[in-house]
């Protein structure tokens, strides 16, 4: 199996991304690193463990990482995810322990001890943990196989400001470090995730899987549905983060372009914007596979079939 570290700020959609990974034998989850984002770190570290316990995987190691962006105050998204970050279902408090090691140290230690090119980083939140690890231990950068990240937007512009997507906006300096790191980067921007909509039939498919995971997934996606429906008037809420896991399992579901993508870190107006050279109008070197399209039916088929395997 492919070895991955999931860096995350759960978040209902993060939860589904984690569940998809835990349901997939092709992936070996070396650890889950929590970061502050949708809600503060204490909650994301707790939510990650609740999700592992839902999947009956208390053996997965969960680490708490950075509680603040590198150089800014934390911006959270309770207006989308609810006060707990995982509003919707009623899940029991976790009983599995949080690891004592700091997430950044875990990332550094793991990349140093595993073979070069063996570990893929899957990032589902602000990039603070990963960028901090890169800053502190630059020797690990060439050892990363690939970073697959949910973040950014180009044609779909922003969801937290008119020009920025949440994960990049919360810690633009961290995103800038990661985008300039030279690590092979695959990006799932809003351009992709706004096509991965949990419509009523797709939600029903989760609900009727006959297992607890299916029911909880339906309740979680129902919860943030209410926000996106009001906001975008679309057929259902975008399921952002699971696109990262799905890409690892079935890359053919996605298409995009290998292009230059840079992060705005100084403008007040467009802070955190991912400027993607989609039409290759500059000679700046490509640094990211920036996805633009998804086979949404294929994605939901995969997700639904995999979630059926969980308790
Ligand atoms: C991203 O922001 C968070 O609210 C979601 O979990 C997702 O990672 C979408 O912009
Ligand atoms: Ca997230």
C-alpha cells in the first residue's frame, strides 16, 4: 500500500476524506496530523480521533500540530461546519489517546525514517503543519513523494473572500512555502470540488448503506448542505476534501493541467488567492498539477462503495 500522512482540520468533509482512506487497503495511514482551521486545534485533534473510532480504527495515531497560522491570527469556519466542526451527527467523545509528539515532529521524523519518495502528504486544511516542518527540516523536502492538497481556486475564485479559498487564505505564507518547495504537487481547487456536489440521491445512497458510517456521513453532509444551498443555490453541497483521497485511489477521475500556481501573500484585497497560469501566459515554471475537472458520478460511486466496507 501507498504510505500517507493525512494533515487535516476536521470538518465534515475532512471526516469523509479520512473515512475513505481508512476504507481503502491501497492506502496505509501512517498518522493523522491535526491543524487549526475550520475550528481550533483542540477540536480538530478531537474530531480526528472521533472519526477513527467511528471507523473502529483506534490504532491510527493522531497528532496535534500548529494551533495558529505561521504569521497570522487564525480564521475559523464555524459558520460552515458548526461549533464543534463536526456538527450533524451525535458522535461519542473519543477514548483513544492523542499522541504526545507534536505533529510537525512526527512529519519530520517519519519522512526521515521512511525511504525517500515513500510518503505522500495529503493535506485537507491550512498548510501550517507541512510548511513548518519544511522550514524546520529542509532535508525532508526532497524525501516527500507528492503532496495532494485540497485548496485554492481559479475560475471558481473564492469561498472565504471573493478571491481566496479557505485553506489557502487561513495561512497564505504556509501555502506559499509549500507551493515553492519543489515537491510534486497535485491540487484539488474549488474548480473541482464545486462539481462534487452531494445531491439528494447521493446523500440517500450514504444514508441507506446499512452501516453506521453511511448514516453518519449522510448526517454530516446534510449539515453543511444547509450552508451551501443558501449560499450557492446549487443542487447540493460540495464535498471538498474527499477528492484528495479519491485521487490517490483513482487518479483517472480527475483531469487538469501541470502549470505554475503562486499564492498571493501581501495584497489585502486578494490575500490567499492562488494565481494559476491555466493558459500558460507566463514563462514561470510549472509547479503543480492543478485539477479542473472531475467525473463526479465516478467519484460518488467510489466513495459510496468504499464507505460500505466500514462498520
Ligand atoms: C476547505 O475549507 C474547509 O472548510 C473544508 O474542510 C475544505 O478543506 C474548502 O474550502
Ligand atoms: Ca478541511
